[in-house]
C-alpha cells in the first residue's frame, strides 16, 4: 500500500519490489506492475499526442491570426488583400484538418485501436483514381503521369480507403519534389502479393534520411512536412501484412 501511494502521474515508472519471502504477495505485485506498464505506455502516448498537436498546430494558427489581423487593418476595403487573406486562411484550415487526421491516426496506431475495413480492391482502378486526383497538380508542375497496371491482377483483400491514403501521400511527395519530370505508378503480381511502385524523376532523397524515412518524426521533417505522413503510410502497409521500401539515387 505504501508503494502504491507513491505512484502518481509524475511517477508512473515506479514499480513494486518485494523480497522473495513474500510469496503470497508477489503475484499480486507482478500483476500491478504489468498494469502500470500499460498505464505508463498509454499515458506516454497521450502526452505525445498533446505535445505533437500543440507543436504542429502552432504555425498554421499563427498564419491564420496574421491574415486575420491583415484583414482587420487593411483588407476590409482592399479586394486584393481580402482575397489573398481568404485563400491563405482556407489553405491553412485545410492543412490543419489534414494534420489533425494524421495525429489521430498516429495516436490510434500507438494505442492499438487502429483497424482496417477489408474488402476486395482493384489496385489498377485505385492507381487510376490517384492519377486523376493529382493530374491537375502534376500538370501545373510540368510533370507527366503514367499508370501501368496489367489486366488480370488479383484483387487485394484490403482497406481501399487506407490504401488510397497511402498512394495519395506517396504521389503527393513525388509531385512536391519533381519539376518538369514524370511520375510513374505501376503494379505487378509477385506470388501471392502485389508490388505497387511510385517512381519519380525528382531530386531524390539524401542517403542519410533513407533508414529513418518511415519512422515517426524522422530527420526529413527538416525537408518540409510534419514527419507523420510516411510513418502512417508504413504502418498502414504493415497492418495489411505487407512491407514498404524506398530506393533513391
């Protein structure tokens, strides 16, 4: 009882240590210690979520506040400043929405509540959808897009929306770092698996970043983004029983 009273939110790493002579209490102490491990893990995930949210939301909130101040001072009578502010606020609000969705996904992955809704999925149709969604952006960057998914590929028993999330993220990254080049989407059968590739002709990725690319908050945060997108992509692929890899040169 005395040991338990010492445990609070600031000391969740405390554990009960009983001498070997206290055999009748050791199993109870062990059960309590295992429970504390789970509580500590959940509390840590909660604190990371709060810390991540406060850190990542700080910039878009500051931008929205800045443009709101601009509107208040000069934008009411200036159509150009008014439109610029509206566009910026809309863009930052959309970014915040995507960020919150990513934070919730990351939290669900950490606490074990992340789940898939599987059904037969046509990977060729999925690649065509991704290409259509991103075509206007690719075209504005001077990029071409190709899709190579031969007929007869077996349907994937997968969560279509989650796979779409992965592909949209990968293609978005490819477009972001490619100007006047090409982005190629392809799929091919490999035994009982399907290999899906997103390939671009952009600048590539520094060798030092490759080993941590699909980890949470890797060094690639310095290159833009919040470090969550590729981590979530990796976890979605792993949840499907697959693997995700990167090559760059």
